[in-house]
C-alpha cells in the first residue's frame, strides 16, 4: 500500500508515525493518505488519456458511497472528478464539497420523491433509471417542477461480476437494472412523456470485479443495443459504463488499466457518446487504515485472541462479506510470528476481523492497523452497543488533519427522545 510503509521497524502514514497519530487522536481512528487517493485518480485518468482521443475522455464520477467524508470528496473534486450518488444526503455532501451538480449522476433502485426533486432543482447531470415504474415516478416529479429530467437506462446485462455475491449487480436475479429486452420499451415510454428525456444507457456489473474479461463481455453487448435504439429513432448520446475495479486486500489480481482503457477505446468510443465511469473503491480503498489498540491478549487452551478496541461496528466488512483485511502491529514488528484470532469487544461472535492469522506477537496496549479500510469502512459504521463512531484523519506528507472528530456519548444520546407518556 503506497502511502503506508515501514520505517525504523514501525508503520508510517506518508511521513507521520501511526503511533503519533494514535497518541494525538486516540483509537480507533481511520487514517487516510492524500497521496494514495491522488495517485489512484491520476492512474485511471492517465490510462484513459493515453488510450482514448482527447475529445472522448470519460467523466470520472467517483462513487460517493465508498467513502463520503467531505474532505475526501473535496480532494477528488479538486483533482477533476465528478460524482455518483445514491441518496439525497450524498448529493448534499457532494455540493458542500464543491462539486457542480451538472457533474453528478444519481443511481439506485428506489429514488424517493424528495431525492428526485432535489436533484432536478440543483441541475443534476442525469438519473440512472433502474425500472419501468421509475420512469413514471420521475415524470410525475419533473412535471410538477416543470423541469425536464435527463435519464439513462441502466442495463442488466446478465454478466456476473463482483468479488462476493452480495456485491455482484449484473445478474438477472439481481435487483439492479432493466433487461436488455425491455430497454426499447423504456425508451418508447419516455419518448411520450413531457418532462423526461432519455439520452442513453448505463451499466455496472458489480464491485471488486476480479474477472477482468467480465468488463469486455458486458461492453460488447452495447454496440448492437445502441444501433438498434438509434435505428428506432431514439437518442443515445451518453454511455455510463460503471466501475467495479478491484483493489488489493490480500493477493488479488489488479485490473490492467491499459487493457481496460483499450477496450473502452475499441468498443465504446466508436459509438460517439459521452462516456461516464463510476470508480469508487478503486479511488479510496487502499488509501486508508483503521488504527486500533489491543485491550487484552486472551489465551485459552485452544486459541490466542488479540482483543482490539475497534469492532464490527467500526468496520463491518469482515462479518458482512467474509472480507479479508491485512492486520499488522504498528511497532515491534520484528517479534516472532504467532497465530491469533483478532476480534473486537462487541457482544457478537461475528465481531471477528481474522481467524488463525499469523502476525508478529502482540502485547496488551500495543497498536495494530487493519489495512485497506479506506472504502466501505467508516461510511458503514454504526453505534451498535452504543459505541461512538471513530475519528477520521487525513495525512498529507508530514501534516495530519482531523477530518471528523470522534463521536461523543452526548452526540449519540442527543437523538433519543423520551415521550411524555413515560414521564
């Protein structure tokens, strides 16, 4: 993970010792590297620039759900990114971070009235429509506001993609998108509407897609569909080809960006449309770690446990997706390795980050990091067991900035209301 490295037998985030961050901000704390996010964006943008004509460069719309801290969004906005959102809250975050509404696209199978209205009023770039009923829903809201909504139809190509079945979105059985057979029906319906303009197609087959040929298989379905729609008199001027690029958690095969960009150039560019992409995890996943401290080292007859102060409510991916995250001690890394179960303090057996994991021997009170936690970490955290949400910091060289303070108990209790009939 560039941005996180070992120096003098201790782990650093860029030029800052993680032990110094723990001393200043406590644990558990999410630590992000500005350099990693910047490098990831520039790698993807650079691959596209090298392979594709200057006039056909894609709008890279960062998938906000991966990490929606406004500081992270602001950094990506400054790098030139657009934004993909799945809620009104995410769009509001994007606007607050400095994104122009006309560089924001909205996806999701259940857009609510308020979310559609807010997007229309702000001038959103497009809505990615995922069902036939949604067309009527958008038409109703748009006509009430007298604003024409630009939409693209999300295809379900029946192509499996995703590192886990819960994050594969392109199969027929998944809730996402419209079958290829019904796309023309959607265009015909929209053509008769007063406040909906269908302008293209979108496609996203899943997240953490290891089988890179899945992208090509999905892309190759598009030219015939586009030609048929145009022959029927429909406008297809935008293609949103999604994201899903994998990152390294353990020993995964990374996407060959040059090959991917060449596929886009060969298959998508000749269709002469605006091209939109939605990378999320790829931008931020390896940019962050969850910094934690061991409370106890518990020895039983059968197992050795490292009990951390971070828990499943801070990082739910291991228990939700059976996800692998590298875990390492921050200091004293030269010690003999030992097998541990690495767990949190929450009252659930599922509060387990790793089982039978070999790592340098640890003692109570020592620091550890859970790696590759920049995506779907803090944004999926909760107050389960009435545990305050962790702090978030961003490192830039030798500078550390708090980008979200640790939640207090007063913050948690402040939302609870005791009704009068109980007083």
